[in-house]
C-alpha cells in the first residue's frame, strides 16, 4: 500500500475545459477518493426572476447554458405555462420537440468530439464538430441565432417555419445520418477507442439508483429515467428509451451515438406529422399564486424547473436544476478506483456543464 | 414534455429525515432541493420522483433553525444542501459531506436570504 | 482492420475542399432571419417606451422630453423582443453583427415631432 497523496485538479486544467476543482486522493496512481468543488462562476440568474416580467425572463433563462439553450427556454416556458394554465397549440409543441431534438443532435456531437479529444483522437474530434456545424447553420437560418436561439416564448414559439425551411431541416438530417453512420463505426469498432473506453469508470445499476444520476449516465447503466417516456408527443413520434447495461464509458458513449440516430428519426417524423395551426397563444396578465414544476429531458439528462407565482407580473422563484448538478455525485463515485490518466476523460463522460450547474 | 403527475405537500423541519427515510425505502429518487426567499423563514422544497411522478415537500425553515441533513439516505443531496446553506443560510446538521460555507465562492455571504420577520409580524 | 474504420474518411479528406471558409477573403453570408443588430426608423416612433421597458438588458432608452432614442449597441443581446413588441413596428432586427470595439458604442436617434401626436 502506497502513501496517500492529494492532487488538486482544476479549475484551470489543460485537459478539462470546465471550472470544476477536484481534490484527488491518490494511492500510487489510483484515485481513492475525489471531492468535487464548484462555485467559481456562480451568476445568480435565478434571482433575476424577482425583478423581471415572466415574459422577459425567458431571455435570461435561455442564457443559463449555451449548448442546451433551447431546452432551458422550453423548460422555463413550460413551467410558466403550467402555472398560468395555458395550453399551447400542437404545432408549437411539435416544433419545440423538433428543435429540442436538433439541440440534442448537436450537443451529443459536441460531446462525442470532446470525448475523442479527451482520449487523444483529435481527427475524430474535428470530424464530429464538422458535422455539428451543419445543425448550427440550420439554427441560424430558422431562428436567427446559432447558439442562443430565442425561439421559445411563453405560449409557444416565436416564428413559424416555411416549407423550404422544413425541407432544409430534413435534408440536414439525412446528411447527418449518412455522416454519422460512418463516424459511429469508429466509436463502436475502433480498437484504440474501445481500449480506452471499455471497462473504465463502471457505474453499476445500484450506484446509479443510489446516487440519483440522470440522463445518459443513468441510461448507460440500464436505468430509465428519461422523462420523454411519459410525453405523448414523443411517444407518437416514435421515441423509445435507449438503454445499455455495462455502465462503463463505452456504454455511455453508445447511448449518445444511438440517441443521435433516434433524434434524427424523431425530427423526420415530426416534419412529416407537423400539425397545422398557430404557433403561439398570447399569455397576458399576472402570474397566479401557486407552484408548478416542469421537467425536460435535455441532452445531458433531466432538467428540473420550478416556478412560484405570487399574483404579480414577477415570479417569486424560478428554479433550474441542471442535469450536471445531480451527476456530480455519480462522477465522484466513478472516479474511485480509476487511474489518474483517466480522470479528465471520466469527468467528460458525464458531459459536465459546470456553468449551467451554477446558473 | 407534459407534467401532470406532481403533488405539493407541506412538512415541518423535524419531519424531513423521516420523510427521506420512508421515500428511500419506497424507491423514490431524489430530484432536487431548493430554497425560496421568504420573509422570516426560508422555504425549502424537496422533490422526489418515482415512475415519473414527483412528490414535492415544502418545508418552512425559520431563520436560525437547523434542519437534519438527508445525506445519510441520499448522499447526492450534499450538492443541494451546501448550495442552500451558502445562498440562504439554512444550516444542515449531520451532513455526510459538509463544505462549511465554502461551496460557492461569492463576494457576499448568503445573498438570497430573505428579510427578518419583525415588520410583517406587527402588521399581521 | 481497425485502422480502416477511419481510413476512407481520411482519404476523402485529402482530395476534398476544406470544410471551413477563408473568412476575411470570403465574407460570411448571413441567412435572412439572422439576428445581428436592430435598426430603428425614427419617423414612425411614438415614444411609447415599450421597447425600453421590455429590453432584458436595458439597452434602449427613450427620452420623451428630448424625443431621442438611444441604443447601447454593446449591451444589446439581439433577442429581438423590442422588434416584436413595438406597436408601430419601427424597430427591426436585421443580419450583421455590431463590430467589436475598444469602447462601448451607443447610437442616438432624433425622433421627429408628429403633428397629430398629443404626447
């Protein structure tokens, strides 16, 4: 048994682009314990809900995170709509599903790129990001923003899509599917990737349930807590939760690869079955006294939104709980017993977004 | 994503550990803990999920009253408990992982804590 | 075997054009709906100040007495909420981003007096 050493890791670390600090307790090269520490970039966006009209607040909420900006907009809008008792048109709901799945495609492609970068396969990283760029171009053409889309609003979505735009989305989906079939093969079969991913950072089903993990981290260990399962819109568009049982880095990677493929199918189904009608309903008046919670399955996992109205135009509380927040405990469990060189890669496999976590 | 199955219940600070123990036994997953700024107290909201239906417990914690931590049952709760402690000044006792106010690095201590209750008490 | 998973892609890359553009030489083309900056038409403005109240970053200030409208270009987050809520549709959001600058740039428009307007 070797001597225990504590190695500080982050918040500024060349291998990890997130402001998270880990105190790694090492025995020789093996991590025995990891204590996470966040709080370097706390912004207090939630507090602005007390000063902002609930309609304006969505532009603040979208800026919680750059990658899942659409999901945050939807989550907040959904919570306020629930509080106000507004039912949005089916077309708006379907468009939201479509854009959310497009966000999932680009987020997972970004993650696959980061993973490839983390395990030292840099040309694969560039290819993943090249494919991702096409999704961002679609976003810019339709919503006007590449990253912050400002497409969702309380009561629906802001703009309707023209038939040409729908065709553009469909063509992009076909293109990405074609590219992904080739790229996914590298993640699935390439020996250098598999050697690095298979069997590292194993999280058993019991660990996941005990540590309340969500998203691809949970689904990679065979636990389904995908909130899309309960959504009628998603079920009608052919959604099935994707589960892998191994619980290692490779199965978490495969969950995301398969989700990209499934999301592309959902988007195409959504285009084919897009209901006619308005894309938004006006939402006016004061928010009633009451509470409402809403959950959205973001690319990284389940995000929780809670709003509390107090009878004025402002909300007394808007709470966002991002998926990374709840996956941090699972990450510390994953790090126990791993090799020091794998730490940055294991942290990446939960798809951390620390700035989201601290809002 | 439609969200029809949610309930809001109220509880007292003393009941919190018993609720956590019971729900853990029934197979609930902890979703989150958050604080809400109130006058004279902090409302702490505990959310638990099983089979996609969520039970929320609202706990009014008066200033200065400690709450027992639920980390013995849900270890992952340390993230939220430290967050609520740093932002709202609610003390959690018997925590399995306590950062003692060093979880968030902020320029001001407990920025989201509500106002003291004296004024409203006299008015009411 | 394993090497060839990526080999085809690499070979194709050798003989295809780069995915990136030669940016300063080939300028970026913005799509029609791109939200770059807001444009203001002073002749239609009724100084109602709805845009100023709605703006999430308070980038727009309307001075009713002096009849001016000021846009703080560096504070604007291009959400397009002002353009959406303007009752006279005198604010539009158009492609093309504000150029980076060492100082904060703001622009002031003089709103002409309208004969019919009482306020």
